[in-house]
């Protein structure tokens, strides 16, 4: 009885220690990781890329002996075969050391378990990759970049506004300093007949007025003096009658002659001092000279109309005429189709203007015939200055 109980205790009371279980993992970088499973899970790092891998603990339950034929082992690389063989040898060596040498049945059970374990193919378990949530870090980096962009844009905007403000202030200060000096020098040159200097200096003064946006009576006077300097500098040395005669006597097509005239004399200025009367036809109103002119064997008429002329000639009608002094350029010749119609010199309304300064009028070539004529001319120019210098 005692022997039977001892043998039963040896069989059922004690158990052989669990056989070691190996593992083999393949990292994403291609490196192989192998070893033995423990009672708890392991966290290993790849020696090549330092990627973390999770190794599950060994199976705590006894290995069940399978009746079915184990599936064939998959083909492995030479390195894997060597590693597997070494692992199997280690397992067999460990299995040859049973805890209880007195029990043959325990030894056979241990060897059977070891053989069954060795027959089962070792499959690599891919550990779950630990997910690292980088969204807070990315959001913080994005916010930093946005704040940095906002700061840079604000700084650039502030620098731009400050630079523009300083530049504009410097330009305006320069304009305030230039206007008095340039206008004085230009008007003195204008009265002396130096139209080139007057045009340059008064042009500087007008540029300063445009920068400051001044349009008061003094500014209008400077602009008027500049226009008179421009007209005086470009004054034609040939009179209106000579220009008309030369134009009509040139052989060729009228259209071609008109183009040639514009190329040669279109930019030249003419100074007119004559009585004007109003004409109306087909809803259009313009002014003509009240004195008939003759160019060669053709009657010559002057047609003109511009805003300042309407302001200074409010009393002009078909019956009433008014003496007006103004400067203009010839825009085109009309009435060239037949020889029976008058030839009309139409003046350019976009650049024509009335004259206002007596000294510059003298510098342009006017010579009064008598004190009475001088007084009348001064009065006409004074009235025209009052009309055009009113803001």
C-alpha cells in the first residue's frame, strides 16, 4: 500500500517544471530578435532601429499532445535554421533534466512534452506597435508657426507704414521748401523772357503743389504762370496766316498734308489776341474770330472752344463780340474737300488757355501801340486773371 501511495504521490503530487519557450521576431527594418519567453511580458528594442517590440509571456497551461500530424515547417533562411536548431538543442538539453529522477513515468512524460513542443513550429508573433499620439505636439508647433508668421507680418507692415510715413513726410517737407523758391525764380525768369528757366522752375513748383494737393488762389496763379512759360518756350516763330498759306500751297492729298503738318507744327503754340463771336449749328456751339482772314485765295476761319474761354466770354453772342487773349495749338484743318468752302483751323481744346500776365505777354512779343492800348490790354488780362484764378 505504501509503495502504491508513494508512486501515486510521485505521479500526481509533483509535476515537472514547464519547458522553456523560445520566440523569434522580425523587425520592420529587417533585423531579427530571438530569445526565451518569461513568466511576464517583455519590452525589447531593436538593436538596429531602436523600435520597441512587445513579447508575450510563456504559455502557463500544459502542452496538449496532439494526435493530428503537425503541419510541415515553413522554409526558413539559413540564419533562421541555425537559430532554430540551436533553440531545439537547448530545449532538449533542458528537457533531459527532470525534477524527479526517481520517476520514469515523469521522465517519459517530460520527454513527450518536450518532443511535442519541439514538433510545434515556432511562429513569430508581431507585437502591437505602441501608438504615440503626436497631435498635441503638432498642434503646438502649428500654433507657434502661426504666431511667428503673424508677428513677422505685423513687423513688416509696421516697418512699411513707418517707412512710407517717413518718406511721405520728407517729400512733403521738401515740397514746402521748394515751392516758394522755385515759384519766385520761375516767375522772375518768365517776366525776363527766359522761358526755358521759367518752365523748369515753375514745373518744380507745380510738382510740389500736386504733392501737397494745394488748389488755393496762390496755387492757381503758379499753375497759370507755368502754362504761360510752357507756351512761351514752345511759341511758333511762324504766324497763323503763314502757316495756313504754306499748308494750302503744299501739293498732295489733304489727309497726308494734315499729318505732315501735325508732325512739324502740331506741338507749337500760337498766341491769339482778337475779338470772338459765338456760333451755333446742329446743337454745337463754338467761337470764331469776328475778323475775316484770307490765306492765299481761301477764306480762313478759326474755331475754338475750351472751358476757360466760356468763363471769360459770358457776354459773347452772334451780335456781340469780345476781345480775348489766349494761347492754343492747332489740332486739325477742316474744309479742304472743295475750294469754295472756308478753311477752318480748329484749335486743340484740351491745352488751350487764356493769358493773364502782362509782363509775360510782353516777353512773348506783344508791343503796345499806345498808352491807351497798353491800359486796355492790362485791363483785359487782369479781368481774365480774376476769372481763372477763382478756385
